[in-house]
């Protein structure tokens, strides 16, 4: 019913929900492939955006297991490949210069890897950073002697039984693909520079996404790689944990629920996987990137996915516990990159958005789903407030 409501309410042109329990898959579909498009089907491919990252992390771990690379070797500045996959390598979300100049040929990632100075150095203890995945993909191609798309296919997608997904450049076919624009020539994902593919260039059906999750379960085709082991996950903000390529949360009974979301143009995607229950949920949705419905669509997808996890497993994310702030509100005020933070009564206003105290150095935006509800201030080695993280992205103070 939520799918139909989201479509009728204008949040989405179309939504696909898939639930996998063991080897059994149920799929529900509502709406169209895109604005003015044909009806969605269970087999409609979507650009799943950052759900690509779990696949890329699996590829690096597979090459590590084969002895082709060392995840703990230095990759960029003082960061290792493992740290780049965990977003703890100090890289920022930005990059210098246009990466489009490297083109869409197989040699583009290697050409980009010759210019590590293009990656923004931020130095925050944790900040979501696509460029780290771009470097990781280029390195995977270099050490395996295969283009990234071929290595991903041979070492991850094929073993996982992900038959329909692809990360190679493709031509638009609005009769087949989900699309976010009535004019396919304007689709935001068709001309993705090859450098960016390891962080968000996979297209897949809902069944493909669920098969990737199932392959990481204990006994699955990728389970031996240990990507979802307990040790790699560390709390980052408000009860959410991050490991190599995966976000996670714990239910009240301690069960780990892992996943990732994706944002690309008018698309929003979300995967949650419960390895201990051999259950996974995926939601793929398309809106209209010109219609200004991004936050509404994103919240709808997040809510549908969490509700589906609850229905399928009985697990709900436990509410994070707050406490007193470490500083007075005025101590957090200032300029952080493009964000202006102002103390206003009993709350902060961050670039026009009100955030209420949660505890420690953390604040919450009322009425918004995670991760966008989280506003965190991070400290440097000397203990000073040095970074602002809104959702997943950090900015330096000053």
C-alpha cells in the first residue's frame, strides 16, 4: 500500500520493492518507469547509484584474498585501501577539476589514478567520499589486468548470481530502462564518466540487488571474503555503523542489519540485508529530477525499506540515546565550508535548517529520515571542533 501511496502522492513516478527470504523472492511494483514512461516491471533495470559500493568493496576483498593486492597497503597519502573503503582515509567528498576530461574509455581510471592530487584532502575522522572508491576501482583494474567492469563481473557479479547487472557504459533504451526525464537525452546517468563507475555506476534489477546481498550471507558465494564480519563495523553517528562498502544498524536484540542507499538524479534506491535471518529488502524508485521531489522521494524510499524489514523479520532500528552536549551552542557556531551555523535559542540553524541538540557533539533535524537528520560536529587531534558533518558529508571549519 505504501508503494501505491507514494506514487499517487507524487513522491515517485514508480517504485519496485523486493524481499528475499533465503532463495525465495517476492516483488511488488507500482507506477511507471519514469515520467511519461511505460509501466514498471520486476525486471526493469535501474541505476542503483551507490549500491555499487558494496560490489566494489567485495571486488577489492576478492583481489586481496587472491593475493593480488593488500588492503592494508598505503593507497593515498597515509590512507590504506581498507580505510578508503570505510570512508576513514581523510578524503573529502569533493575533487579538484573536472574528471570528465578522462573520458569513457577503459583507460580513464588509470589516467585518473595518476592524479591523486585531484582528491580533496579533508582530514576528518569519517566523511563519505566517492573519490576513494574511484581510486580503489582504478587499482583493482591495474592489479587484476582487467577493466573494472570485467573484473567486477568475473570476481563478484557472476559468483553472486547477479546476472542482469552491468557497470559498462550503455545506450539509453527508455522502453527497457527506468528513466527520470521525459527526454532520454537528458538522463543524468547515461554519460557517467568511467572514473565514477566504482562508486555509483552499476545498473541492476531489484532481483540483482537482492542476489548481491544474499551472496554476502554466511555460506554465500562472497561470504568467505568477510566483508560483513562484525569487526569492520564502527559507529559513525546516531546508532549507524559503517564498514567497507556497507552501512549498518542494530535491532533491539543486537541483530546486525546492513545495507546501502543510492542517489542519482531523480532516482533513489535502498538495500537492507539481515545476514543472520537470510533476508534482504530492496527498494528502487524513480521520480523526476526536475520536479524538486528529491527529499520527499528519498524519505518515502527509506520509510518503505525499514517497514519492509520490520514486516519480513520483526526487526526495528533501536532509537539512538542522547545526552548532554559537550559545549554551549555558541561553541558550534561558525562557517564550515558552504554551511553557516548560527546558535538560535535552544537549537542551531545550519544553512537555514533547524537542528536540535541530541547529545555529545550531535544534533538532529526533526521530521527527517536518517542519514539526513544527523548533524554532527567532529574534533581534530587536539580536541577542537574542526568539522561539520551534515548527513554523510563533512566540511572543515573556517
